[in-house]
DNA sequence: TATGAATGAGAATTCATTCAT
DNA sequence: CATGAATGAATTCTCATTCAT
C-alpha cells in the first residue's frame, strides 16, 4: 500500500524544498550549494538526489511549488468576487499579500529564480502565462461589461498591470525599509483602475 | 599622466566590455566563462585581469556602462521637451527604444544581470534610484502644473510607471515573436497617462 | 544444523549469483552496481549483504562458482578417457565447450573478472593452478608413456596449451561473428598435438 | 612558430602518460585516481585536463602508446630477417622481450588495460588485429614457401601463437618468482615451431 | 530474515586567477 | 603590457554500505 510511504516521501520532499528556499533566500540562486540545502533540510547530501534528479531540477521544483501556490490562491479569488472591478481589486491585493507574506520566499521569487536559467525561463513562461491569462480574463470581462475602457487589448493590459505589481514587489524586497507590502495596495489600485478607465468611483473599502 | 596611453587603455577596456556583453547575451550570466569573454574580445585570459579586478568586477562594469548609457539618453530627453506630459511621453518612448534597440544587451539587462548578485543589486539600486529620481522629477513637476493628478506621491508613481515599462521589456525579451518593442509605446502611453489622470487628450504624435 | 534453512539459504545465494552474472555480463565488471544485481536477482539491496560481505566478495563468489563448475567438468573428463592423447583431446574440447556454452558467462570470465582485482588475482591463481595442474598431469603421463615428446617440462607445456585455448576463447568473446567456439576445437587439437610431438595420427573422432 | 611549443606540449603529455603508467601499474586500472596520476606526473590535477579530455581518454592514450611502441618494434623485426622461420623466431623473441623489459608496463598491459573498458576493447581490437595481421603474414609466407605446414589457416594459427606468448607473459607478470621472461623464449619457439610443423631443425642460436 | 531509504565518503571535472616568459 | 599554461580549491553527483522497521 503506497499511501503511507507516499505521504512520507512527499513530506521529505517538502522538507528539502523548504531547506532550498531558505538557503537560496540567504545566499542567492547561484551561490547555493547542494550540500547547504542538505544541511538546511537536515538530510545527507545524497538524499537530495533520491528526490531530485539534479541541482537544477531541485531549483526548478522550488520555483514550481512557489508559483503554483501563488496561482492557486489567485485563481480562487476569481470565484469570490462577482463583478470585474471587485475581482481586479481582490487580485491586486492577493498578489501583494502573497508576495508580502514571506519575504524570504519573495526574495527567491523576485530576485533570483524567475529570470535565471533557460529552462527556468520556459517554466516561468508557462506559469506566468497562466497568471496573465487569469488576469486577462478578468479584464476582458470587465471590458465587455463596460467596467473598463476597451481601447487596449486585455492581454496587453494584463502585462502592464502585472508590471506595476511586480515592480512594487521587487522594490519592497530590495528595499531596506520595513514597510508592509500590502500597504502599497491602495496606491496600486488607484493607479491601475484609473489606467483602466474605470467608470465607477473607487470602492469604499 | 600620459593621455595617449590612457586612451588606448580605455579602448581596450571597452573592447573587453563589448566582448563580455556578447558572451553574456549568448550564454547567460552564469554560464559565461572568463576565457570566453577573452576570446570574444580577442585578448588573452590574463589580459582581462589587467583591466578588471575579477570576473564579478567585470560583470559589474558591463552593467554599469549599460545603465549609464541608458540614463544619459533618458536625462537628455528631459531637456528636449518642455511640458511634463510631453516629457513623460518622451521618457516612455526612450525607455522602450533603448531597451528595444539591442536585444542582446536587453537580454543581459532584463534577464540576467539586474537581479543576480548581491553587490550588483546595490549598484542596481543606486542606478535605478537615479532612474526613478529622473522620472519622479517629471511626475512631480507635472503634478505641480496640474498635468497629472496629485493624489499619489511621485516616487510611488515612478515605481509603478517603471514597472509597466519594465514588464513590457521583459516580456519582449522573453518572447519569441519578433515584434518591435517600440510598438508597445503607444499602449504604454495610453495606459500610463490615464493612470496619472492626465487631463489633456493624447497628443497627435 | 537446520538442513531446510540451509537449503533455502543456498538457493537464494545462487539466485543472487545468477543475477550478478547477468548484470556483469551486460554492463561489465566496474559498471555493475550492487543495486542492479539486487534488482536482477529480485531481492532488496540490503539482502545482498546478508549473503555476501561486500561487493568484492560477491564478485569473487561469482568467479569462484564459475571456475569450480568448469574444473569439475574438466576433472571428470580425466576419468572418462584412458590414454593421455584422448584425455588431452577431451580436455581441449571441454575447455572450449565450457566457455562456448554461455557467452554471457564467458564474457564475465574472459574479459572482466579474471584479471581485475588483486585478491581476485590470488584466487584466480589458485584456481588456475588447479587447472594447470590437471592439464600438466595429463601431459606428464603422456610424456612418460611416450605419447608426447618429453623435451619440455609439463608445467610449461600446460601454460602454453592453456594460452592457445584461452586466446581462442577471448577472440570468440570479443568477436562479433557468431561462430561456435567448439568449431575451433579441431584446429586447436591439430595445433596442440603437433606442438606436443604426438606420434599417433589424429583420432578419427 | 609552433615547433618549440609543440615540443614542450608533447613532452608534458609524455610526462603525464609516464605518471599514469606508474600509478596504474601500482594500483590497478580502476583504483587509479586522476589526482594520483597528477601527483605522479608532478602536475596539478587540472593540468591533466589540458592534455586529455577525460580520465578514460587518458587511459586510452596510455594503452595506445604502449601498444604502438610494441607494434613498431615487432614490425621492424620483419625487415631484419629474411626467411619465415627466422622471422617467426625473431617475432617470438621480440614479443617476450618487449613485455619482459618493463614489468610495470607489462602489468598494466597484461592485467588491467587490455580487457577493461568497452571503448578500450574497440581500440584493443584494432591494435590487436594489426598484431595478428603481422604475424599471419609471416605464417602465410612460411606456408607458401613450405617452411610451415599449410593445413590450418594463417589467421587461426596467428591467434594460437599469440595465445601461447600472451599466456607466458601473463603468467610471468602474475608470478612471484623472479625469472626473466625471455628465458621462456626457447621453450615457446620449440612449442610453436613444432605446432607449425616446421621442416627444418631448430636454429643453432 | 528482508527491506530500501538514508548515508556520506570519495571522485571526476571545472574554471577563476596567477605568474613566468 | 600581453600572454596562456598551469594551478588547485571548490562543487556536483555516485554508490557501497548500514540500520530502523
């Protein structure tokens, strides 16, 4: 019966990934040594290779897990709000909350992993596309309902919206000051909704 | 001080930097070997070390030179346009033109160098601050003149504007399609000026 | 002493040895991993170590078993033939038959195991000595009976005879062509009996 | 002008090969570590890789050099003797002399290198074929001139002759006693010429 | 007994940097 | 100044062996 074993196996896998995130956050992507990840995860060097084909494979898994967690939350948000304007605001808040929650993870995410290795790029593209798709869907629906101006294509708008949020996140990660990322949400919402030509006045929230 | 020699020295330095950009663009930041840079520059491996302290130092120089070239152009643009709205549009166009001009350099810039090494980050911050300062100055002036809404701080706006442009640039670098980056300029201008609450209609240009 | 258990124990031991032969034949001596032997034998990695002290020990056992099987047959042959000339011919045929029977095993034997590890060498020497002794006994008796010329010492002759047969075997193992090794027997007999100065004409068989 | 450099390069290459032979002879083929070869050759580990692609490549080179040296001598011998019988005797002596000259080298040769790695085998086959060809040529000429019986194909005979010599060499390498390999030459000549059915009596030499 | 996940010592290889020419 | 051969520290990955279950 595999259940038990699979459970243990997955748990150790997670443990290793956690260790990897920790080390990468501390030392940076390329300065990260497999042996350090092993130590951080509390396993032997060789154990890493029972769970991951290679160092690169491990790093890809780190990235994948993080991105998937992020997307799951973002996509769930879509169901929670009914009108596009509210959905968009929720999406913006979630993006910043998600990234803002764990600075370590965010550092890995914003600074190191995302743009580094060719095959990470591929993956990055795939997952990023999912993100942009989700966002574009909201924007498209909003344009059809008249909530947003329709003079720019939703896909293009999605990129620019992501750019705004991503830059805020990166700035936060790299900045020394200890402000909360979520505190940028209001400004971002103002900026973005205005850029989208929202007819309605900003929500009271 | 022998001017002649300094001249030659600087020329070879530039040659090496050119080689470095070429190799980094082709192989990526971490896959780049000093010996490959040397070959690309047509010098011996050891010669690199007569001009740069270390490999990291070389890479920082690559980055610095590129960023400075970029800023020089952007800051010059400020003098060429008189009103903040026009300045902003020029700034946007310049950003995208600059990045769009040399896809190789852009790749180094967007994908590899910017977010990789701790001390590159420091540098990055310094230069990026200069960029954001320049942009914030325009925005501030615009807010004072009533060209832009003044409900968000210029520094915050500058980040978000940079985010939009940067994301467009990154997307362009990573995309396979061979569209021209400048062609995104119109959309970016629409998006951004609307976000800034520009009162005037878009310029005919 | 519990015969039943010993029986089972020996059976599993044989199973493991069979697996080892298979893997070694396929991958070569040094490319063989303990885990692969385990898989081929249908047991867990750890189980190997319940039957063999170490990997080297396992390999020595493989060799020993094969050599013993070989010698048993060879020595039996001595009883079956009465005169030295016939014994010699039978010996030659047996050598080539034995090796020729199982190309897999022969490959392990000729190519990999025999000359590889120091303590395998010792063992090899021991068993090889038994082989050479058996052969020398035949030759010695033949010399005494006048069947073979007696101008060279039997031990020396035995080596050279072994050399002829061994080289034929090695050539066969390494050759791509699928001829039967036994078909070389006639040539070998001609060559060797002539070298020994046999007075009688070759037997009709 | 390359001559000087090539000279130096080749010299160092030889130095490394010499070191490799020494270590392989001492520790055996698979127990040989690159770092040990480096130390034996008096160079740094990395230097090995300036002259050889990989460890396997280095070992192949060791083998190739040895085999070529051997063949050169053997083939020269052909020119020195006029009649096939004398040529054969010279060949036998040379084989045993060559191997007997340097026990270290012979150990590498007989025990380790020859039969170990797949691609070494290929090489081995190629060079061994050249050896067998040379020998077969002598035998063939001898058969045509009536010096040797012609009832067995020269190629087949060559293998068996090689087997005799090779076995004597292997026995010598593995034996503890300190006899000279060349002292086996007379016996080998007696055995082989008789096996070939030489009409003439053994030479006085 | 049997298992197989975990271990960690060990090995090949790379590549930034040096320095004799 | 320029060279590029040499260096050797550093790193990834393998695999024989162990031991808790």
